[in-house]
């Protein structure tokens, strides 16, 4: 330890003397006892060596401990580049225990595995040479003109008006005194920004006057840059990401898309980057988007023992993608597919599809016998404005389905492939904290969410929600168990919107007109033996669901802080549990301890301010 302290003291002298050591500062860490000092190594040859080892059929390739600078890869016109692209690897372990990989180009993905099977990546630490985000402090606000002046923190990127690296202005605001997340502040795209000084910018936000809670001079601000994945598994299966740490991700830290799935993520960390060179302030965000994002995989991921903190979106999201019905006649159907979906056709022969009407209600199911593209198809009408991702029809794909039975579907309905939802997912024993959207967001079936600690997420700790209109991410949840989790001090968001709802744990579907009418599409959900601590507003919200069992949960110190959030959606914010309809929901053995004065109702539904429930009691110790 004395040697480490002395090394850090010497490093401080070098900085004070004016020596430029940005790469050394970015990469420095204290080695664990018994490990050698980290050494800088050239990482330009690593990719070729890994590919060679896989081609030779070797079962294991070892990256020796050290700090490696990884140069950016070639970029084809119109494509996003990546530092490492590993294609078709199978049955190999890449052991990077003790290796730190520093990726040089913040505008590129870091590692992309494509069409790989049974590959293990073990022990690596991933960093970016330049942070993929920036941050600063608010110096002045003009609510009339709709602008905010921000002084960028020393050491963080100044080129925030470069759309290559900052295509949007999507920011999070933090309280000036506590550093706790406060709210979100966004500008229209393309945004209007000008430099007043090299490190002082004025941003036209327009929504500054209506953002709640009120933003004040001195509040901290951090905004994401371009979303570039740190580890992507594209159409892969049987992959294992073990003990990998991502310090300062540039987008989806871990992203699996398409393929047979069945991937395992164990003992991984998505956390903050080190302070960049010249910085005095610690980083406010850890990655530009989700911590782990799973889309369109056939077998869901196993996520165990991982840490997700400071994530600028959902910590864990698991979903498929809807197809939009344009024509339907008996067993023939033409659908529109989102161009960025991992499976362009959206189905393999035999895949079961469920169909939903314009109100989001389930209306039937059928299997796809054949799926074929119809590039010359011309739709009669454009999709409704609520279907955001389908608006750019010229970029989307048209596919004809032949079904095994007739479905009386209509134009504007949605189809969801039940085989590509990441079914059978397991999210167990993870720690999620200080994330700026939801903690766990499954839109899948046959899953388990168990033994996780989730605290200080901006929105719900766990949310079961099909996003039918905004992102077109499917589907309703069925046969999902939420058990033994600790949900603490979550959902402080007070900003309204179609994706922002009250509740520490929420199960619902929503359209602009309101919650999808019961019974909706969620089925057979068990919420049991969870600990809810220090949460204000409704602790549980249920809508568009049936067969929901809420059993043996403890609610400790609920409603100690006031909240009126949710009134705009017809939700009673003084109710511990809010039910769109009590039909289809069973309450058993739930206990409240030390309730706050803002808890007025144990359970409420529209038109029924205080439901007669026997499944919630206040213990004597908690009175």
C-alpha cells in the first residue's frame, strides 16, 4: 500500500509540474494484493490473435494482464464502426483476467460478436479513452427564452455541439447539494446550442419553464453522447460474459440482439469511468443507455450477481419487437417490420404470434407457416402517428405472413412473435442503483426476477410494460415471478409522459387515451416476499392484467414524503396499491410497517377510493 501511495504522490507531482498524462490517468488503478503492477501494452494486434486462435480450433486464448489501447476499426460508408468485430467464433474462451482494454474511438462500438456460439469472455475491464458523455454545472436559466447556460466540468468533452458525438441533447439534472438525481431536461432534435466561452454553452431547451421539479442555478447536469455498444452479441447463442467490468460505457453496455440466445452474464459490473485527465469532479453517469439490453432472442438471458449503477436509461431491458399489420385476409397478412430489428422477417416457420387490436387488447393467435419479403408492396395508408418507429415507411420492411389459421385482424393491429421475447429469462441476485429510468423492464414470458437489490432508480424498480406505440417493443408479460427483491427509495420522477407512471413496482399497458382496459394482456404474475422500503406514492400499480397474486410482501416506511404524481393518469397517489380493476388481482399476507402520514388508502381503484381488502395489514409494531 505504501508503494501505491507513493506512486500516486509522484503522479500528482507530475500533473502539478505540467506533464501531460491523460492516458495514464484514465487507465490507472490500484492492483489487488499479490498482483503485479499494470503495464501499458500495444493492443492493436489482439483482434488478429484472437481470430487466429479461434481459426486454429484452440479452446482458450489468454490476454496477459496489462493496459491495452485498442485503435478504432475501419468504417464502411453509412455504417457504424467497431473496434473489434468477431464473426463466427465458436467453442473458445477469451480469458482477459487482469487486462484493461481502452477503446480509442468513442464514436464506435467496442466489441461486437456476430453469429458466434459458445464463446466465453472472462475478466476484462473495458474503458473509453474519451468519455462518451459530458457534464457540467448550470450557471444561468432563462425560463422565458427557454435556455440554460452550462459550464462544462474540466476534463469532460467540450465538443458537445458536434453531432457525430452528441446527436441529441438528452440530459439528467442532479441536485446541487446532494448530487441526487432530480429530473430530466431535453432539447428538440436537432438542438440549438452555442458556445459563449470555450467551456460555457447556451442550450435552447424550450421545456425549461415546465420541467418539474424546478431546475436551479448550481444544479449539476450530465448528457449522453452517441449510443455505441460496449459489448454486443448479434445473432449469437450460448455466450458467457463472466466477471467483465465496463467503466464508462458509450451506449448499451451489454447488448444482445437476435439469435438463439441462452446467454449468461455473471458477476459483471457496469459502473462509472475514472475521472478523465484534468477533471476535479467525479462522473455523474456510467453509460449512455441501458446497462443490459436484450432484444429478439429466442432463449432469454441469465443475469446473475451483476452490478448496474449510474445507467442513463433502464438497467436491464428484455423484449421482442412488434410488427404492424397493414393488410389481412384470412390466413394471409402483410406486416411492416422495424428496419433496425435484428430479424428482418420477424418470424421463422412455426413461430407462434399473438395479435392485438388498436386498443392493445389480445384478440387471437396463430403460427406463421411462411414469411417472405414483399419489397414492392405499397401500403394504402400510413401508420397512425402513435406508431412512432413505423413512421419512416421508406426505411422499413414489408413482409407477407402465411398463417396456419385465419385471424380476423385489421389494419393498425400489432403482431408479436412469442418465440423471440427472450422467454425463460432469469434476473437474480443483482444490485441496481442510481439509474435514470427503470431498474428491470421485462416484456417477456416464463421469467424469474429474484433476490435483487434495487435502489434509487428514477422510475419504477421493476416495470412490466409492453411499449406498443412509442418503441414498439413487445410484449405483455405472462408467467413471471417477482420474488424476494429489495426495492428501496425508488421512483422520484415527477415528469409526466406516456412512459412515466407512479409506482415502485408497476404492471400495466398504456396508450395516450389511458391505461389499456382490463383484462389487457398480462397474465399469471406472482409478486411475493419482496421488501419495499422508503417509497413514496403507490408502491404497486396494476392495470391491464389478470391472474396477479400479490402475496407476503413487506412495505416499510411507505409514504413518508408527499406525492401527487399520477393524478394526471387517474391514479390515487395516496394509495399503497393502486388497481385499475380489483378483478383478477389477489392480495394475501402483505404487511405495512411504520407507515407515513401520506398513506391514506391501503388499496384503491377508479371509483373505489378505499377497497375492502383483507390481504394488507398494518402491524402493531408499525402503528
